[in-house]
C-alpha cells in the first residue's frame, strides 16, 4: 500500500460517499412511509443491496465498460447502454419525487396516510433496487475512470457503504423530524434526476454546481427555521 494508493483510496471513498448521498436521501424518504419498526430494516437492506450491486458490477467490469459503446444515434447524440440506464433512472427519480411533493403539498394528511399505509415493504424495496442500479453504474464508471487498481475500488465501495450505513439513521431522522427539509430533499432528487438525464444525453452538468446550490438552499432553510422558532419567555 503506497502513498499514491492511499491518496487514491481516500479520494475515491470521498467521491463514493458524495455520490451515495443521493441514494441515502431517496431511501430515507421511502422508509418514512413504513411503520417506525420497519424503517431501519428497509434502510439497511437498501444500502446493503447497493453495496452488493456495486461489488457485483466490479466483478463484471468489462461488461460495464461495454455499456458505453454506442447503440444508436439521435440528432447526432450517441446513445449507449449506460445512457439508457441514466435516462431511465433520471425519469424515475423525477416522477417519484414529483409524486411525493404532490402528496405532501396538495393532499390533506388523512389522504396521505391512507395512500402511505397501502405501500408494502416489498414495493419500496423494489423501488430502492431500481434506483440502486442507476447510482451503482454511475458510481462504478466513475471509479473506473479514476483508479486502475481493482482492489482499491473494492475497498472504497465497502468503506463508503459502511459510512452510508452509519449516516443513514441520522439523515432519515432529520428528514422525518423536519418536513420542510423533506420537500427540499425531494427537490434535490428532481435536480439529480435532471442531471442524470442530461448526462445520458451527453450534456455534462458539473456535480459541484448541484451540490453547492443544494447546500446553499439547505443553509437558508436552517437559518429560516432558527429565526422562525418562537422564543421562550
């Protein structure tokens, strides 16, 4: 383990964690639909599936790289297998997030609870599995572009998923306790969905712009929450 490999490992872990934040937010919002005694199980299962999927994709890395070969062209835009997955995943994120915002803002609490109670653990797990596929392929392709050592990729995936497991409970509780942040998180997922679709159409939006904008919106929401809190006599 040389210094260069350690630097590569830490850099890749940081990048994997940042990319995994979107996954954690999505899982946390979905787990909020279940009774409290099932939420932790869904979060842990969803994140564990994400790790298994990433490790599995690393073992068939040659096939993943073939996904970048052009399948067909539309208006001079080359569409590959990876692009189709990103576009489909982006559409799914936009649809799911928009639907959740509608249920949160338009429906009254009674209707929302009725809709939520009909959602089963299995249905939510399938939705998490679908979005895990999208984020896993994006994550693995990014890792391959940064590091050549396969064992560094394995280590980075395992470490980043363990960090995600530790952080998922706190993130889920925060979103549950602060409904306004849930809407902000859903808007964040819509932006991520648009970014995935854009990337699938060969329009690259720097992730730093997206995360900075959402961090600024988060900070504004925190300040607003603090200033609007009634003062104790």
